[in-house]
C-alpha cells in the first residue's frame, strides 16, 4: 500500500457566526509523491478545505493527518511550526516580499522551520539550484522581487514552496493568470521539481483542462458536502 502524506477523515467545519455555511469532508487522501488536481468553482469550499489542511482553522470534528501527525491535536503555535516544516504553499497572488531579494524570498520559510533548514545544507546554494532548475536567469538571486516579471515571480514562489523538501505542496490557483502555453511550461517545471524533491502536490483550480497532467483529478463536490441555509 502506498504511504499517505495527507489523510482527512470525517472532517466537519462550520464558519463561526455564519450558520449559512458548513463543510464536511468524509474522506480525502493524497499519497506520497502523488499529484492531485482539485477542481471547484468560486464559493464551493476550496479555500476552507485548504485552510483545514494547513491548520489555519480547526475542524469542529474529524481527523487531519499530515506526514503521520494528527494536526488537530496540536496547539495553535505548534500548528504554525508544523505547517512551516511540512507544507510548502504556492499562493495565487504569490505573496512575495516586494523589496526582498529573490534569495530572501526563497529562504523565508526556513527561518521558521529549523528541521527543514537542516535538510537543505547550504541554503544559498540550494536557492540558486532551484532558480536554475525553474528556468530563472543566472544571478537572479540578488534581484528584488518587485523587479521581476509575473512569470518570474511565480517561479520564485514555487522555489520558496519547494526548498527543504516539505512532504506536501499546496498550490492555490497558480496558473489562473497564464495562457495555455505558459500554463503547460509552468506545470512542466513544477512537476519536474516535485518529482525531484519527492513531494506530493495538491493543486486547486477551476480549469478542468489541466486534469490530464495530474495523477488524479477530484471535483470538490465529489469529496465534500456543503450546507447553506436558505435565505
């Protein structure tokens, strides 16, 4: 049996003060090294699901396990440390520090994740290796993030998520602003690096055309139950 990196079981969450919305996930598993595309339209619960996985919100009931750790039993500060160590996140808007250099941005997660940092060794050398592997120009590490093109910022965001080989990468609509050719090139680079780092990938999108590139495609309405009170 393939080892699971992420397992959700009987998870339920209701937004405080928003009785009109609740989300239930009976079961979700992502295997080690697997690439999974999660499809869903706006308002379907994707953001809530990602927040539950990342531990930024706690379920009302159920189990969230990442890398054999039951996340729901951790304190708030312990969840923050665990997320930094075990999860790399690629945000839709990249969330780079605009006046930091490329290297500063890539190394940022390691400041909060000592175990992840120890896996890297020479952190500056590893940041440069990831930049090269992702097609960024030589010497880009000294460039300020706000001087980069959108495509270059996107690749820096990927390098930041991958550094230190966290077992799980969460990608939130990272291709939404790209045309078809740019999407294909970006996914080629992303898949090559997740395979190199032996990292699982859970990517959220509303675009079903991306599905053929992934090991598995899930539709959020197939794995979740959403309840909304009548207006």
